[in-house]
C-alpha cells in the first residue's frame, strides 16, 4: 500500500512562514490532481489548495495571496508554501493525491502534520 508522507509542520509565530512537503512512499502513476486539506477539531476537513496534472491551481479564499501550492507529478511530490500565517491557519494539514486510471479514481491521503500559529 502506497503511503503519503508529510513533513514541515510545526509551531510558528503569526506572520511567519512554513513549507509543507508530501511525497509518496512508492511510485504512483496517473496522478490526476494533488492537494492540501486541513482540519480543526469539530470541523470538517476543508480544501486549502489544489493543483492538477495540467498545472491549474485553485485556493480557498482564506489563503489566496498567502499560500502557494506546487508539485512534481513525475516525482509524486507536492508542496505548500505558507506565508503571512495567521492563528486561524492552525490545523492539521493533510496531503491528497487523486489517481485516475481509465476513469477509476483512487484517493490517497497523508497521515497529517500539525501546524500551529501562535505567539
């Protein structure tokens, strides 16, 4: 079973930056899209940013202009550069890959990495 392994979370002061990384433990072919989600206790997991195989990106309104997603489909890696962090960005962040093989979709999730924005 291929796993997604995240790194880069931690504690940062408001206004600071973090860079999250995610890599697959083995090669995955036919990745259609990669994304980052986040979740706080008692709330549903929400999409933060997504990048498709064609390079198109979209972001949650709350992070536009502050976060940047990038990825390397051949290396099965995705990154999230987070700048100007706010306390409300505090959450567990999960990376996500969507595989599409002849219109059969398979979802892969990371284990999550904690991001805490606090003085």
